[in-house]
């Protein structure tokens, strides 16, 4: 994990230098917070997480850093339904797809090689060079099915990633 952190910091350093952007401690603190967690997060989560770590940053700064981290490929952006955009770390993190609870927006991940078989088969069949895919399943999380209510509905501090 520490190796990964060093590598992602180096990638960000290179990117900032290349684009003549300042190497602010905030940008590196945000990167660190993202690589310290396994959750899929939104801007509000990141804002609160940075506040918890005693960094008082504006939402504009958070948005700005997210744009740069997206540009250098250190995070990926997801649009799960109509809710606000979600992000997750992406360096050295296995490819996967998602299941999202309709109510509490909890996110589960799965990885199935058959998805790739379909992707390459369709690419060949339709002579289409596929660069990436986006596959989300929506439904009811286990707690919702069993108890009729999601734990996150009344407590937004419960992480968005259900484990
Ligand atoms: Zn749920
Ligand atoms: Zn994910």
C-alpha cells in the first residue's frame, strides 16, 4: 500500500509539473485521503473527510483537485443513476463493475471475467474498438430487502460502500 501511495504521489507531482500547476499540500492531502479509503465517495464525503483531517478547504478547491486527479487517471468518475457523481481511486485497483441500492445508494463491487469476454467478442463481431465500458446494476440492498429500510437513510455517516 505504501508503494502505491508513493507511486500515485509521483504521478501527481509529474502531472502538476507538466501542467505548470502548484504543488500545494492540499492536493496531496486529498490524494492521500482518497487512497486511504475503499469507499466510493462524492464531493460532500471528501469535503467532510478533509475537515475531519483538519484541512479547511472550500468545495471549489475539492472540485478543482478532483478534476486534476481525473485528468491524470488517479481516480475514476461514476454516474450512478441520478445521484451526484461518485468517484473512487483507480491506480492499481482491479477492474470491476457495480451494484447500487436504489434507496441508500450503497455500492457493491463485483469482478467477473465474462464481462470482458462479452466486450472483446462484441468488439470483434461489430468491428468496433472498445475503449471502456460502464455497467451498473440497480436494486435493493440486502438490508432493504430484509427489513424494509436501509441503514444509511437516517445515518449518512455510514460509508456508501456496503461490505
Ligand atoms: Zn440500501
Ligand atoms: Zn468501484
